[in-house]
């Protein structure tokens, strides 16, 4: 059972990375989402958890907006699919799972730990820092953004986060490590007035977000 769940978790981690990459065409994205929900439902079944009833697109059906008959048919169809899947698993149980072994050995996941100690840039107002991993050859961001809100006085907006701004970029595979270059990019957004030179409080508007700069390493 542990090996079954481990194999499913590796699959879900790999598919999650593909979903977050933002590079999949619309049809492939829909197909991958269906694979993810199917894998989750199958895992819930073998772990004896509740079955989640979904529509054709993999979205959870709302019992308040779906008739009892429709819910019954959807539940029956989902149960049949999972039962067939379990039968297939039982038939191939005695055969070595070379595909899973190959995937686990050739595509392990890696992580990058980043500790933000300080941010030095003369802005004069509050700022938002968006940090992400970037592939300069494919001109694309390959991770989620890590947001840090920095105050105009040179400290984090949440002062209790001082010396505790840490993030781990996860789900990096061998494909990511084989890229020619990966940059850690910080995008800076100024939050405040339209014009920094405007000193008349009756003229300027507070809270405007304006691109200020970008840095990479």
C-alpha cells in the first residue's frame, strides 16, 4: 500500500509541475487535469476515503445544484471506473513496475532554499518584491512567485518577518537542472503615489502599483 501511494504521489508531483509551468496548450491542460483528478479519486478509494463525485471536466459536483438522479449516475460511473482500474492493477501486480522505477530514478525532485536577508533600493515608498525562477533562453518563468512586502522605512511590512523571510522553490526535476541557466529574478513594484515628486497630499492618489525595477542573479 505504501508503494502504491508513493508512486501516485510521484505522479501527482510531476503533473503539478507541468500544470504550474503554464506552457501546456489548452487541450493538453484539460487532459492533464482529468488525469490528476482520476489519480486522486483512485488514491482515495484504495485508502478507503470518501469518493468525490465530479463532472466531465473534473470539477466537484455541487449537491445543491445537481439532481439526486444525476448524482447517483455520476457516483455509479465513478465507482465503475475505479473498480476497473483496481482490477488492472491487480492483474499487473506481479509484474515489476519498471516505468515507476525509471521515473523515480531519472526524475527526482529538487528544491532551492532562499533566505532574504535585506533589500536595499532607494524607492521612498512601500514596495512589493516578486521573486521567481526564470529560464533566460526560453524567456519564461518556471516557478511560482514568492511575495515580500517591503516598507518605505527599509523593513518588511510585517515586522515580525524580519530575518525570517525564507522560501523553498520545490518540484525542480533533472530537466530543470539541465537548463543552461536559471536566474533568480526579483521584480519590484512600487506602491504609492503616481508621481514621487508630488508633495501635495490633495493631488496624489495613494496605493497605486507601478513597475519600478527588476534584478536577476
